[in-house]
C-alpha cells in the first residue's frame, strides 16, 4: 500500500526527536561527524511539514563510507545504497521506528551548504516560510499518493527561495552557525 503524503502543523516534538537522535549519532560517530544538524521543514519552528525528521551529518569525505556506515547501522539506521543523489549518502530508520532521513554530506560542499542556508533563511523570513507551507499543503492535497510528483512540484518554490536566500546571505555575510549537536 502506498503511504499518503501528509503535511501537518509544526510540532515541538520534532526538535526533541532530533536532539535524541543527534546525541545517539554524535556518540556513535564522534569526531567523524564534523557537524550534525537538524535540517528540512521539521527544523523550522512554525513550518508545516511531513512528520519526518531530516538530519544532516557533515563529514570530511564521503568515501570511504566505512568511516561512518557501520556506526550508523549499529545504532539502527539502514544505508540506502540505491539513493540516486551522488552528492550524499542516505540512511533511513529501522522498521518500527519514527521516520527519519539522514543525509551524510561532505563538509563545505554545495549540497551541505544549501541545506543549511535554506533552513536558516526560512527561520529568518516568516513570509517565505508561510508561502512555502501553503504550497506544500496544496501539493500534498493534489499529489496525495504520488510522492515523486509532489517532490518535483516543490522544486520551483525551493529554487525561488534559494535565490532569495543567496541574496540574503550576501547582504548579511551568512555563515552556518555552530553545529546543532
């Protein structure tokens, strides 16, 4: 059975879930994880989101993946080698646990910085945050059982927000704050 796309109001539980998982990851990876950050919509207070905690782990190099793969699997996260995005390594929760997406990215890479910039921009710009939430709610209704179409349809607003975030970063001298964990 295909799971419906569900976008729900913000929950403080998401920050608590990140803290719990982030501490587990920090203990398992130690200094291999240069940063551990709560990213995605659940990391933006007040933003409607799919109830999936996204975590970004920044490492010096993606390969060899053995430097983090065994440790991640030992704490219950399954490596998804079939992930088509080659700019990251992707892990998911074990069956029976809360939905979690873990993105391992190379420290300083464009994809790592984009995730942090997007999050920080939305945290600082409630109007764009609300616009993004409204779009996600509408698309979740339109594509309730078509995950790929939902993801593809969000792309224009994400790029629009990233263009604004890029200008904002230049005007403010934005740099990622200290790691969340």
